[in-house]
C-alpha cells in the first residue's frame, strides 16, 4: 500500500478512526430506534427528519457508506497481510491462554456484521431508496413506524437480527477499546476507565437493539 | 521423576520440509529447567546415533533472549515472566505429552529444527535503535541531566526487552510491535533520546514493515507472554511517537 496508509501504524490509526466513527453512528442509530418503543410519533418525526434532511441524505449518508466500506476493505487487507506474516501455522496454539476470543476473531465477527448489513440493506435501505428516489413517491411522515414493526413479525428475521447484534457486541468488546490503544491513548490513569466505558457500550448498545427488535416482535 | 512424550518439530535445514517427531524421555526431575530436559533428550539421541535436536540457548539465566521454542501452544511454555531456560519441569506432570515447535513467523524463518533466524530484529535495531553519542572523552555525565523518577523507571522497564521474539511468536499476526515499541520507548522517555526521536521511530517502523511482520490488532497476547513484562503502553507510545513524527 502506498501514500497515507503505507505504514502499519498509519493503517492501524486509520482503522481506529473509522471504527470510532462507526461506533458514534451506532449510538445515533440506537437512539432513534429506541424512540419507537416509547412513541410512534417521535420515531416517525425523527425518521422523517433523517430521511428527508438534505445534509443527512446527501452528505452524511455517503460519508457513512464510505466509512463502512473503508473499515471493511482495510480490515480485509490487514487480515490478508497478517496471514502472510505467518504462513506456517503452529501444530498446537493456545490462544486462550493469553488473549480473548473476541480479539482473535475480529475478522469473523466482522464478516457476520457484513452479512447482516446485506440483510439490513435489503430490508430497509433498498426499499427506502426505491420508495423515495426511484418511484418518487410523495413523502409520508407517518409511514416509518409501521415499516419498522412490519419487519419484525417474522421469528426467523428476528432471530437473524438478534444473532447479528450478539456478534456486534463481540466485535465492539474488543474493537472499541482497541481503537484507543491504536491511536496511542494508553496510560495508567485513563485506560482502566476507558476499558470499562467501552465494555459497557459494547454490551448496552447491542442489547438495546435486541430489546427493540424483541419489543416489536412480541408487542404486535 | 517424570516420564514424558515429546512431539518436536524436526527440520533438516531452511529449505527442507519439516515434521513433528515423537520422542520419549524418562527420569526427568521437576527441578530441571526445560533446556536441561532437552539436553537429556539430546544425550539420549547422541547415544543411539541419532541427530540431536537443534535449539537456541546461551546464558541459561533469562537475560540473553536466545532460547525460543513454542511449548504446548505458548512462547516459552505455560509459565509467566520466564524464558524457556527459566521454565521448570515441575510445570508438567508425569505422563504428559509436550508439543515443542519453533517460533513461527515469516520474518523468523526456521534454520534447523527449533532454531529460527531472528536477524530481522537486528536490522530493526540497526535502523534506529540507538543514540549517536560522542564518546571521545568529553561526554556529559548522565547524572547531570535531570530525569524524573517515573520516566527513568518506565525507560528502564522498556529497556528490559531482551529481543527474544516471544511477542512475534505469540501474536496471531506475527507483529513485532511490542519489541519495536519497547525499543522506541526506552529512548523516547529520556532526554538523550529526544534529538533523534523522529528519525528513530520512522526508520524502525519502516524496517519493521519491510521485514514482513504483521499488523498489530491489540490482542494483548504479546504482553502476557513476554518474559520481561513489557507493557502494551509501549506500543501506544510508539504509535504516538510515530504520529507525532509523521505530521
């Protein structure tokens, strides 16, 4: 690789930056979704704003797409390079003795999230783009809640979402705190607090996503 | 006294294909070091006219960094804070089967049996792991430069790295960042290292990448397996130093 990403540390830093961006996006996503549990109107208003605001639609959305693509592509490139760095594998390797399962399997939890994103896009994003920009339907600010609820009536679909959020939690459990280390933020004073905060986030955010899905499945 | 089965990687030379071979050793005392147990095996092999197992060793007191070996799936075996020469046989039980492999990394090619070429570490050191001081007789007394106790201690902790390569061997990505992080840190923490700090970190990281070590993914395995307790903080410091030097 050349240019800005030519060194291992630069790639590490870029991976961490894109990760933090996606972590922040998750917080926004879960906050809006959570509204659907408390108020149909509030959820519709927030979704309508997100779906029609030009800044969000034509600036933030492409930036988010690029962020997601960047994180996945760089993740795959790093994985390929890392595999080349150790061609002959050990006959016996006791990884559990010195590291967490999450930290050793980021590529697999990441792959599950990537597959989930495909399902998620087919469920929500493609129909949304089709509705708004291809069919050019007039905007209906009250449609979002029903569209959301409709998707979570199939137990298989609910199962897929719950499983994906569990893998998201596993990915975040290592990834979030790891981003700080990659950016050089590791010291005796702040790191224990950062680790606790990131672990809490990694569990709470996916758990709230799961609860929202289950709420709509069980309530309708 | 223990009787053990050893599964050992045997490889004639760098170009040959290796394989795991089973051996039996008997009457092994728990007080022996792992290398002494290997000596017993080799005596046995010499007596029966077989080729002894090649393995690296030098000081046998945990400071030279020569002894390597991946024992039962861990660099320097199952104990913590020890090199292979400091690993006691009392860590094992009678009847155990012990798997012994060379350190695996593309940047550490196997030379023979359990011996790997770790010159890639030397080349990283040559790239910048030093301070260019004038030693012609007018060098300033080091004690005349005020250094905080914290910085001195942290620099000393980083300098404890013996360059054994356990970090690379342990890392699933074969990353050398703990080693390079320690070498960068030991100078970055002290005033004497400041003058060449920028060139040092850039050159050492460039050499590390050139040698084909993998990318660190912060699993933290290196820190756990390091015989000298080198902390991940050193990698974070290297990342900071590198970013500072790059912008």
